[in-house]
């Protein structure tokens, strides 16, 4: 893992064209035809919405269509494989998300190596997960929940949208760092998991914030903490898990990747225009409505985030014994 991480960071650091690169004329001509943004999930979800907001921005900036193509299935692996097999010319992009980092260790065999075959282009946003319980659970704070779980070992069920999702891994990280026993109950998507949480069939979910925030505001769920290191502006009165469980951090982060070998000047052009979008008040406001905190930065910055997350979740996958469904 360390060797692959070092090589990945080295490649990512080189994925930035200098301002006076001799390839600048070709970069200015890009794109000359529509560009695909491949998303590994079905339409209408938070990931799809994010890709469409970005695609609209890039379409306006470049005067060429950036079209979202949904390729759901196999925990994002179908979409990722499609991009790794596409020509490295900047006309096929991947909406990168935590599943890419988690799947590297969750799956024994993949037809691609994410760290090797996908070049980082730009980070977009980081969305908190929220540790939430059914109001019937006798815990109003994280310390109270830990005490409750320790008093009922193996009887507390935590749900997720499937093995290996960021929602699942957030719960496993909590188990590892808080020293509690909880039973994982995987669902086919986060929505049915939250539905059963509301119904009291399970006790806790570490859901992506956009999918649960309205239930929290309506009092159907009780938010104990958010999983990022900073409080969410969407739930400013809710503390962070790390206030009570040192070292805890988990979130759903998103960015853009491209097939390895995509020209540096094309990567740099995309990075520049994406960062311009993150600084634009209109797009920024829409992204913040999703509960997201902006990432921005260079391709190398996004590459480091990917490498760090891959290494981090490999430890949690090993601890949990999770395997691909």
C-alpha cells in the first residue's frame, strides 16, 4: 500500500501544466466535442446532482456539452472500469467518491487499479455524514450512546446502504475507535436504511447529511454528531464525533478524475475551470445547499486526499473484516 501510495502521489504531483507550457495552444482548443462525466450511481441522488451542477457550469464555461452518464452497479466499479478503458484524451471523466478509495481494499480482485489507472483532476466538495438515531433510543449525546452500546453488546444494529459504502465504513470506524460492539445491517441503498431507522427497526445510521437532514429537522431522527472535524453549517448546533471519540473523521468527498495518461495541459485546464466554479457565488451556493464544504486545490492536492483516504479505509476494512457483497 505504501509503495502504491508513494507512486500515486508522485504521478499526481506531475499532473499540473505550467502556465507557459508549450501545449497551451492545444489546451485552449479543448474541448472540441462533448465530454462525458461518468457517475457510478443512479440519477437523482446527491452524487448525480453534483455531477449535473458541475456539468452545467463547465458547459457554460467551455461552450461544449459536459454530459452526465449514469453507470450504476457494483459499488461504483462499473463506472470506474468504463473510465479506465476510455481514451486518455479528456473527453471521459469520472465523478470520484469514497467508494473508489474503499473498494481498493474491499475487493480482492478488480479489473483495474484505481490508484494507477485514474489521474486526479480536481477536488469538489466534502459532505459530512451524520450519526443519527431513532428518537426511541435512550441516548441524546455520543457519550450516552457509547454507554448504551457497551451496556447492550451485540444488540445495537447500525444500518447502511450496503457493505463498503462510506455510511458502512463510518460505523465500522466508530466501532474501532469507540470500542463498542454493533451489528451491521446492510440495505440496498441508504434510503431504505433510513426508512427502517425511522421505523425503529435499527438503532443508528451514519448517513450522508443531504439524505437525512429533513428528517432531522422534522424531529423524526435525532442527530448526535456529524462525522467531519468541523461542524456543519447546515446543523450548526450539532457537535462533531471527534469531540468525544478522538481521531474520528469520516465524510463523503467528491472530485473529478480522468484516465491515466490524459495530457497534463488538459488536466490543468479542467482543474482551473472547476476551481473557478467553486469560487463562483452561484455554483458555490448550490453546492453548499447539498451540505458540502468546498475542497478545490490542485490535482496533486486531490491526489493526496485520495491516497490518504485509501490508506485510512484499508485499515478499517481490515479491522471490520468487511468483504464485497
